C-alpha cells in the first residue's frame, strides 16, 4: 500500500511569522493517517523544522542544485537542504522549467543529486494548455517522464507530481477523467521501466488549483496518491480540510 501524501509548496511566500501556520497544522493533525509535507522558502527550512519538531509535518525544499557543493553563487545543494532538516525536494516545478528554462535533463540531474543526498525527490511534470489542446498531453508526459526521472529512482525516494501548467495558480482544475488518464499512463510507464514492485510503490500526486472544495473528487481518482498544493497550503485553515479529504480517501 502506498501511504498518501499531502504536500504544500509555499513558493516565494512566507516569513517567520507564518511558521504559526505549521504549528496549527501540527496541532490539527496530531496523528495523521497520511504523510504531510510543507516546502517553505529555503530561509524557513531550519526554523520550520524546529517549529514542527515532534509533530507529523515534514519539511522539504523547493529546488536544489545538481552538484553537492561548488562555486555556484546563490544556489543550494540537496545536501544543504538535508542539513537544514529537509526530507524531500521538489524538482522540475513548471515555474522553474519556465522562468529558469530548466530542461528535463537539468531536472534529472537535480533528482539524482536529491537521491544521492538521501532525500525524496518530488519530480514535477505537466503539459501546457497549447499542448493539451493539440492532443499532445500523453506524448509530452512520456517525454518528460523518461528524461526527468533518473535511474536512481525507487519506491522510497521518488514521488511524481502531475501538474498541468494551465491548472497551476489559475483556479482551473483538470477533470477527474483527465487526471485519471494521465496518472494511469504514468503508472504504466513507470512499471515498464522500473518493474511492478518499485513503480507500484512510487506515489503519484496531482497538482493544480487543489482546494478544500475539489479535493475529495480528485482524491477519488485511480492512481492519485495525494496532492501537491500551492495557494491552498499557505494557511492551515485551507490545508487542513485537504488533509482530511485525503485521509478519508484511503
Ligand atoms: C503548485 O505550486 O505546485 C500548485 C499546484 O499551485 P496551486 O495549487 O496554487 O495551483
């Protein structure tokens, strides 16, 4: 059985005062039946870990460099994120692929570095609106999946997040049929590459305007093992009902 995962991506939001949201999440979910992960800005990783100490909420990073150390001003390695207390790193988010022109080969190198540091890589994939409208979604996903996921991936260190670019931060959500088609496709592709035992343990998250009002419908879709949530993860009052919907979907 795959343990469900509710992951929050705070993006470039959050100051120390917002750590109170993590304390509220820990209090609201003292013994959750699922995994809970919040990825705050890197500046908050260490204090967030301190705020969550002894609680269920785990802390992750939003990106890392592909190298463990070196002359890369302003960058952070997976090892540094681990040292600060992170247990996972999001790699290949569409905002990184777009705004920082990261290729799937870059994402693969970052995921490999994440694995080498002993952390879980949450590898993001997703088609643009133009690609979906041109009926290219599965081809795009197949290409991103094979190029972005390193051979070091296994059931314990890899989570795949399907995030249609057009649904991120837009208020638009993919339909259950659209989500199910892509998630079933990803599971089949992973199985062909890594075998049923490893692929069957890799968790597949949906991301794209997940809210308290649509979470239950999304979590009922086959091969959806949780969500990667942006805006609705910033406040405990919004994220708590999403966590509860995922617990109820087990
Ligand atoms: C995200 O940042 O990965 C995301 C899915 O954002 P939102 O939930 O705000 O659409």
